[in-house]
């Protein structure tokens, strides 16, 4: 039983992991996601503009 499970893990699991990797890459680089990724890219810095304006107004 162990050898059968080991052979399945060696062959099929590698194929499944490769297909998952290809799927994730296709999902990440699919057309039409540039706008969503631009929004997510700027999200951590979104509040910095407010802080800079507040600090520059106090000087």
C-alpha cells in the first residue's frame, strides 16, 4: 500500500502542483487586471498624501 501511495505522490502530485502554478500565473497576468493591480499597488501609500498635506500646512 505504501509503495502505491508513494508512486502516486511522486507522479500525480507533481503534475497537479505544476498545473496549479500555471493556473496562478495565468490568473495573475490575465488581461484586464491592470486597473485592479494599480489600485492595490498604491493602497499602502494612499494615506501618505493626507499626512503630507497636514504637516506642510502646520509649518
